[in-house]
C-alpha cells in the first residue's frame, strides 16, 4: 500500500481549506491558495486538499481515467472513506484532468428544481489558471465583472458558455493548479470576451 500523509495539522488545515474553498465559491473567479500538501499519485496539492476537506464515506466520487490509479484510490479510501464509482450519473463529486468530454459532463447530475444542491461539483486539475481563453464572469459574488483565463478543456468551456440546464440547475466547477483553486458555481454567468 502506498499511503501518503494528509494535512500536516488535520483539524486546522481542514478548517482553513474549507474557509478558502467557501471564499472561492462565493467570489467566483477569485484565485485562493490552499495548504501545501503532497498529492496522491497524479493528484496535485489543491485537488487533494479539496477532496480531503469535502469528501467522506457518504460522498460518491467519479474519477477520470487520466487520474485514476491505485495510489489515488488507496489514499482516498484511507483518508476519506470515499465511495468511488464509475457511474457518472450518480455522483456528488467528479475529479478530472484535462480531457473531459461533453457526454460525461451531461451525464453528471445537475440537481432538480426542488434540490439544485444535488448537482455534481466537478473538480478539474489544470496545467495553468492563466494563458487560456479569456472568459467574462457575471453574477452573485462579483461586483461588476471579472475576467479569467484558465486553460480549460474545450468541453468545459463550451458547457460554461452554453449552460445546457436552466437555472438553478447545473454543475459547479472547481479548477485547481498546484496549490491554487478557482471556482465557478452554477450561479455564475460566463461569456466569451
């Protein structure tokens, strides 16, 4: 078994991570830094922090084939007790890197009108949070507008620009790179610049 240490100070780091994740979600497009920690297998530090903070034994998690390996699975089971599944239609969280396709995005639960919070939160590990296609953000948590340029997979960009579900349904996104996190909840309107 290849176990990797989790947070250096489990309670304090988990609380700090939770507050930083909340800040990223409540101020869409703002980049926050999470505690530094080793990743699991191909999983980077910020992605590992998000999973350790938000996932538990009652949280179904789908992992893309690009990230899925024994080291990641063993560490997630040990540290979180996560319920790992290969069925994208029944997950609360999804973990991906780079090459998400439209069919998979549309297979994730988008909530319903009575319970929009049942939508999937999609964590996408990126090469960079800069240098991609400029996107303008509008909506709650943004005073006027905010412009971001993460290097997103094409299917994610298309999903954000043409949200296929009517409000308040839809996916929430968290983009990670290194120790950094940028979030786009389903309430954020995204436009091409």
